[in-house]
């Protein structure tokens, strides 16, 4: 609050307070509405790949399988990120934030056995229910 007042010395505090939004995860967020706030980097999941094994050469046929698996993991992490972005990091059933530390699984909306495809439109995130 002090920083905001210091950066805007001529503004009234009530004028500045309209940009502080309270959400379920934090008391102070910058934004104009609950849907339009600045992303909290502390709540963002880190997607990191294992370091590249330096003894592997991508130009030798003996290591093709290693690099294929590595590429698949990169594509999978981007696919998961796209699905989470589509659902705005919220569970489609209960509306809770998906990055609250609970395990999340991805399920087909139309099952594969009934002709469902593995596309962004047919996949949705869900919390893992412990029985």
C-alpha cells in the first residue's frame, strides 16, 4: 500500500484501492475484477525437464529413442499447459483453482471407446479423488 501511495502522490487512497482485488487465494491482488488480475507467480507450477545427458548425441541412431522420449515429454507439458489455460486454472466441476497443491488428472470428456479423440477440446482437468 505504501508503495502505491508513493508512486501516486497526488491520488486519493480510495481511488487507488479500486485496483486491489480480494480473491480466494490472496487478500491483495492487482486488477480491476476477480477475473482480470495479475498472475501470481508463486501459484504458477514450474515445468522443468531433466537436464540433457551430455554423453548422448542426437545424430547417432543409437540415441534416437532417448531424444524421441524427450521430445514427447516437452510436447506433453505444453499440451497440459494449454488445457489448464483453456480452463483458466479452474476445475470445470467445482470452480476451485487447480494449482492449490492437490493432484490433478486429465480425463476425456467423450471416452476413447466411444470415439473420443485426444485433443484439447476433448480433455478436461479434474482433481484426484482419494477413496
